[in-house]
C-alpha cells in the first residue's frame, strides 16, 4: 500500500452544501441559529481505495455551539445537505436511498427512512419544503417506469 502525502490527503478533503436557518424552540421567544455542511474526508491510500466518505456536520446554539458529525459515512449524502423547513424546526437529508426527517432543536431523527426508494429508483434534484408540512422531491426509475 502506497500512502498519500499530506498534500494529497488535503486535495481530497473539502466542505460543500452549506445551509442555515433560524428556529424557535417550543415556548421560547428567542431564535437560535443552526448551520450544516457536508464534509468530505480525505483518502487514506492511493488507487481510489480508502475512506474519502462524506459526513453531515450540524452546529447550533442550543446543542453545545460546537460542530457535531450528525451522519457519518452515509452513502450518497446529496440534495444540498440539510434542507430546512421554513420555520427551521425540522430538516430533511437526502441520501442515496432515503429521505431522513430530523427535529432541529435536539437533533433527533424523527424517522430514519421517512421515504425509502424501491429497487431501481433514484432521487432526481433536491428536496424542497412546501409550507411547513410537506416536502417535494423527485424520483426516477422503478417499475412501472415513472415519467
């Protein structure tokens, strides 16, 4: 195994899909700021093998004010990372095969596979909140074929 130099590791490391929202906790008059981003880890060895996974990192005033790795190594984190509801009280995360619904105040997963794709289906585009109680998302493939 040929190891990478520090410069090569750094080249494969990065952050993307920043998002943020203000939200009010139940019964509170003040708002907290919540931020999220996707962190891509660097590779460990040459030849394409090794880690190079993606993590969803979340930070907000109500939970320690320090970045926390919320999801680690989940295949296919996409769709802009965390997509916050209009009030900021919830967010969805689109992975390769599921939409995950999360409560912002305490970072609890409301439903780990809120929407799960069937064999042969894949998400297209990014999820979008419609008002406070609905999420619009696109799917292609599957049987019967969807248009």
